[in-house]
C-alpha cells in the first residue's frame, strides 16, 4: 500500500520511518537499526538510511538525529560534517568522532514506546 507524502508516493515502511524520526527530540539520537525495528522491519536498517537520504523535508524530519550502531555519525545528504555540526548545536556529546551513546541515545530498549504511536 502506498501513501502520498509531499506529492510523492510513499510506502507504508517509508511513512513509518519518517514518523518515527520526526519524533526524535532535540539533543537525542537513535540508530538506523532501532528505527528499522520500530518501523516493523528489524533487518532493514540499510533501507532506513536510503529512505532518510531522500528525506523531502529535513526541517520537519530531523534525519541528522539517526546514527550508526557503533556511535559513528553516519551519512547525511548534506555531508557528515554538517550532520555532526547540527548534533553538536543540539548538545549531543561527540568524542573522538563518535556519539557518546550513554548520554544521547533513545529507543525501545529504554521503554520509549511513544516513538511508534
């Protein structure tokens, strides 16, 4: 089933990914893997990255808040340095080019079920 979003057809999985990412608060991050799990396809973390690379509205859907599982910033359509800069402005702690996960990460492991509603 496809939905219309920003005048483009979108799959249900894409819509779920955007809705989850839209709810990540400033100063927090989530991994691609965690977004995939919450969207209903736990092994589709690479698909999450591809979907976010095509984000039609980065001001509404803050895709810069999604990072790699190992704490690396990961890719961003405007460049990894821009992504790191945006995260630093939001007071996400970055040391040695990695996110300090214990202070910044959110997700279903911590019982934050609001992300899937």
